[in-house]
């Protein structure tokens, strides 16, 4: 499978726990994006990387959210001290660094905080 | 921030009918994208538009980039059951090739047999 891969697909956690999600982009893609999608809404941009550099992180929802892409390949998104309001679908996407090329999304990780 | 308004919010149509939905913004966009999302899955790109006035087709789907650069339309002809899903319009938050996108809130399409 050469698409964007996300793991796990579903995660249930207790409030206050930390969670980490992984994204493996399409292998030739330099850029990697994280989005959050709540029920009934479109995806909301959080942060993105170009290779290993995090070029935009001002839209991360709070300082409990952090993302890494240490070797410019896979990325992780961590949420510390989860709250019920963090329950959502977390989507990863990747793209080339080239005009006219669009982002391809993974299947997402559905987080439920109980 | 930039906001995309999609309408209608939901549609119920008979199989074989044509569908039209649109997306408007208060800001100018240089790119308009249309995605489809099935339940429990990520969005899948349907059509990308890069030029004002551009009309682009992908099978039974046709999308247009409005001449004001503040709107876009998606039409689906001869709908079939697998067209069911949520259709989102999207545009880049900033200039450049990075795909930091803002999305509309979607049009939920139901196709009745």
C-alpha cells in the first residue's frame, strides 16, 4: 500500500492520559500535515512539516499538542493530559514540494476520551 | 480567518438525478479543491482548480472556479449509490505551494434508490 498510513485507527483513552499517533506519509512526499476533524465539521489544519522542519505550528490547539518528524519520514502527534474535548478524528496528509500538487490524506485516527 | 460556506448542508436525491453544490468565501482563493469523505475514512481529492473561470471534469463530476475567485461549484451528473458521502470544498490558508487548507463544513449527499 503506497498511500498515507495512520496508526492506530481507533484509540480510546481516559481523561488525563497522554496519547501518541503515528503517520507514515507517501514515501516521496516532503511535506506532512496534521489536521483535526470534529463531528459535522471539515478538517481543521494544525501543523505541517517540510522534511524534518516544522514550518507552521501556531495553529496547534494548545501547548498540550506537539508533533515531531525527526528524520523527515514518519511523524507523531502527541496530546498530553487529554480532555474530553480532544475527542475527534486526527488526519494526516502528505504532498510534494511543488506547485500544483495536492495533499493526500490518510484514513485518520479516531480518538475518544472518556 | 478565512471561512468557506458550503450549501446546501445536506441533500437527498433519487438515483440518476443531477446534483449541484457550491462553496463561497469572503476572501479570494487562488486554488479551489473538492474532496469527498466516506464514513470513518479520510478525505479523497476529487478535483483541483487553479484558475478563475476554469471548468474541470472528472468522470461524472464537474467543478468550476468562480470568476470572482470567491466561489466554486461542484456538479455530479446521473448520481449513483456510491456517490453517497460528504463533499468538502477547501482552499489554501496561505499563498505558496504548501497545503495548509481551510475546509467548508461539507455537504452530506444521500442517494435514494
